[in-house]
């Protein structure tokens, strides 16, 4: 593996980069490192994006960006941390307003209101807010490259599977609806008010379908989008990555590469005074690195060491970024 630098030298058309993978293995660290490199070395106007409610970008850059809009940290490097809960609330209010407008009501009926409020607990609402925000930012075309640090849910793309089903379903409904309009145009005009609100429902459905389509187009566009997964040399992470890879394949999402993170320096094994504890951990990792190589082969684009301290703050991000880009570890 030659590092992410070599990958981006080959794939100069990439505008969107997504880091996904199981929780806690290094998505935020990798996306921040790549963003730092793109902004400082490649002079690209870079947007680093997250909807993690843990405010992990604020954490790693040691500055509070959460819910504060797009912020420039250093020249060319912009960060935005979307407050997804707030977006969900805004979306719910929008739905309530639409119901009131559609049916000419002053207030949303209590039962419906309760139902709408209960949807905030749905992970799908949160995901949908994430994808909406992503698609919106990309559509504005204000940046050369967009780097998405996905929150730790369903590898960040479970929604694509749902989107596919939902999209087909909406297609069926709209088709049926169009047929009715075709056959029954006169009767429909005679119906007056009822027709108008039905058309609004139809418009809503089409809007949802278009949003989903925009997002799926974005994430499956092989020319514009690079999709990475991060893993560590441990059994669970390997099993999980395999599962995710299969899911992505089924969804038509091509994984661009794997970043192997948190590798202990194998040279330490030369040290006769090395503790048994460390020796065992290193040997275990070396075993799993072999497995990773067998299973994922050419997908591996970078191998990043375990750092002696937490990769936090610009100085450490710069170091982490060099390891991700040049990938000095060989295995
Ligand atoms: N190579 C590394 N060396 C040392 N510590 C690391 C390394 N990579 C990540 N970490 C640390 O491991 C923790 C998890 O990393 P990170 O936040 O990047 O993972 P994540 O995949 O974004 O997690 P989440 O799924 O919770 O968003 C952090 O505390 C980070 O500082
Ligand atoms: Mg994270």
C-alpha cells in the first residue's frame, strides 16, 4: 500500500470522500487527517463534515463548532458539525406546518402531533437529516472537496438500502396516482379542494424521492466519490468489515479502499526487554494483519501506526495526516 496520497494522485476527479466503518476505530481521525492534507498540501478548499452528536470534530480540533455552521480553522480548511437533533426538530415542525396548510387547520390534531414527535427517536430520522445536510452542502458547490466523517451508525450507509426500497415504493404510488389522473381528469377537476391537497401529498412524495435519489446518486458515483472504511487488526473489526463490504456490494456501492489503523510498531519485537504484554499484543496484531491482507488484498490503501498520544489538536493531526498519506508501515 502506498498511502492515501497516491490514491488521490490517481483519482483527481474525486470531490466527495466518505469515511465509514464500525464505531471507534478511526473515522474521525482519518477524515480530519485527510482534510488537513487536502487543505494544506493540495491547496484545495476543503469542507470537513459531521453529524456526530458527540461533537467529535470539535473534540479533535479542540474548538467548539457544534451547531455553529461552517467555520474556517486554517486557510482552506472548513469544518461543519451539524446538530442533527435540531434539524430533525425543524423537519418535524415543517411537516406539522404542511399538515396545517394542507387541511386548513389551526392546530395539528393531538394524536398526529404525538406521532410526529415520536419519530425523533427513530434512527432513520437522524440518518435522513445527515444525508439531507450532506446533499445540500454538496449541491451548493462552494468547495473543491467534501470529506464526510460518518457517525457510528450502521456504517453510515444503512439508509441507502432503505432508500432503495422507499424509492421503489414511492415510484409505484406515483405511477398509480398518475394513472388515476389520466383516466379521471374531469372528475378530478370537479372534486376541487380535495384534489389540491392530494396533489400536495403527491408533491411531497416526489420531493422525498428526489432527495433520496440525490443522495444515492452522490454516494454511488464512482468518478466523484471515494468511499473508505477504517479497521484495526482485530478479529471483530475484520468480521464487521467483511459484512459491511457484502452489504455495500449488494447496494452497488464500491468501496475505494481500506485504512488499517492503530498498528503497533513491529520493530519493538526486536527489543529483548519488551514486556510480555506488548509482545503478545504485537504478535496478535501481526496475525490479524495477515488475515486482513488475505481477505482484502488490494483494497488496503493505508496502514497507520498506533500513536503514542491521542491524535488531537492541529499538531497531532498533521503527524497523523502524514502517516495516512504516505503510509510508511509495510505488512
Ligand atoms: N492511530 C491511532 N493511534 C492512537 N489513537 C488513535 C488512533 N486512531 C484513533 N485513535 C483514538 O481512538 C479513538 C477513536 O478514534 P476516532 O474518534 O477517530 O474513531 P471513530 O471511528 O470516529 O469513532 P466513532 O465511531 O465513535 O465516531 C479516539 O480517542 C482517537 O483519538
Ligand atoms: Mg467519529
